[in-house]
C-alpha cells in the first residue's frame, strides 16, 4: 500500500476538530514521517482558505500542526493534468487528478464525490479504511 497520500480538505478539518479520530491519526503519521503528504499549489490554497473561515475559529484553526505538515509534504510546482472524470464539485478534481498523476492514495471523508472504480488503479479511501489497512501492514 502506498504511503504517498493526498488529504482532502475535509480530512484536515476533521483532524483538527477530533484529536483521536482516524483523520488525526493520519496527520500524526505524516508528522512522524511514516506517511508522505502530497500537495500542489491549488490544494495548499484551498487548505489555507478553508482553515481561515470564521466558523472554524472556535476550534483554534488553523491547527498548530498545519504549517509543519505543509513543510513536510512533497509539493508539486504545478497543477496536475486533468482526467476525463467529471466532478460535481470542481474543487474536488485537483485532489483526484494529483492522485492519478502520482499513483497516490486519496483520503477523503466524501467517497461519493470521487469515482468508485478507476481503470488505472487510483485508490480513494476513507480515513478509517486507510488507517485499518495501515495497521494491518504494520503488524
């Protein structure tokens, strides 16, 4: 299983709100160097824009660990090439396109927003699914 992951923004938000959740465990794995987070300029911009929303101030956003995650991440310099898949929310596309381009696993809390079966093997998983597989591999 790939240790190169792309985190949908909802995973970052959930990890910042729920400290013992699977998203928080994934972030901890990134901070300890067990996983490599992949980003691009468009994804970083979305993270920062969402974290600055007033509704998240009550949770102490942006999370203290976000800057470190971004510094540790592998950041591509360009937006990935689009795929043929049509997205209901155009902001989801960049996450999927980056996963396809780098054969990374896309981790999201919104599985229904992404293709179920990808002919080239791109994996889209929930945080819980990913952590379950990671724990099995570490045993």
